[in-house]
C-alpha cells in the first residue's frame, strides 16, 4: 500500500519503470518504457572537438544544460565513445538510468543513486575504491563531492560531470562555487590543472517542427585555464570567443 518505484526487464520488450501512487480515486501505477539504446556521437552530430574529450587520458569534463535540455543524452554519447574506443573500467552514477550501455571495449557499470547529497557522496567514494578508469556523475549536487572529483581527476581518472547550468561558463562557476567558501581558492587551482573542457546544450523548436540542439564548447586552452586559476570567471565568455580557432564555439555561433 505504500508508494514505491522499481525497474523490471522483460525479454523482447525491454526495461519498464513501475511507479505506484495514490490520488483521490485510489491507488494507481505508472508504467514507463525506458530506452535501452545509448545515444551515439554520430546520431547527435557531435563535433570533432567534443568527441575528443572522450579520448582524454585523465581530467575533468563538464556537461551542462537546463533540466530538459538533453544533457543526459549528451553525457550518454560521451560514455558510448569511451565504451567503443577504450578497454577500461567505467562507473556511472545516475539519478535515473535512461540509456543502457552494453559492454563493448570497456566494462561499464551503471548505478542508480537514490537520496540526496550524502547518498551521492557515499556512492562516489564507494565507486572510487573499486579503481575505475572513468567516473561519470550525472547531476552533481553534493558540495563535498567537488574536492573528491578534483582529486580523482588529478590522480589519473577521466571524470565526466553533468550539472544544471545554462552555459559552459556558468557550469565552471557553479562547480567552483559549490565548494565551501574556504576551499574555493584551492578548488580553482586544482580545476585549472584538471579541467579539459565543458559542453553546454539546449533544445530549441525548429520552425518546421521538431527540435534542434545548439551546443556551446569551452576547451582548456592556456587563456581559459589562466582565467580559472586566477578566479576571473567573468572573463570566461571572452576567452571562449577568442578560442574559435581551437574549436570553441558559443551558442550564438551554432
């Protein structure tokens, strides 16, 4: 009789999320089909520069967007690139497993995290004890996870982190400001060393129907890392504009 949620797999049908509820009519259930095919870089039309972020040996990559912007799909495409190209151990920590990755070159372990910041932090610490090569964190909310992520990125892991932010510059700023105030100087310095790039995405309606996904790309060029290390984050949009020759682009250019 209590509200519950669970996943079930059925042969030749797929995965179904079951959620119970109670309303004025009585008890009910919602059955939701979950796609099992991971998004691909080719399907999404990711640029060469964005795809190259999945080939980094270590460091931090941010994926940003609003709540309904497709950032989880974009993150899935980057994991798919790793999965197809690298014989490594990948752990993903997700609020909800929407797209499933079959093991290809890599071993991919996907885990759903229930609860709040404390549960997310405990799951990340547990995952790191297993010695992954790549760690994926979908929807960063725990302030205590920021130094943990930067330490992992500096010690040889490639870490992908998605977060709610409207642009790449905002994502960098929010990542730093998520840390405790007394730690932000150290976080800026560590991030300047580990940052590899950020991709922000939004979804817009096309005039003829359907959706288009403009993307903003910020890469770890010398001017960008200098701005981060000095804490001059308001200058990030200018550093992005000056980095077009390196493959960076703003939403205005997409």
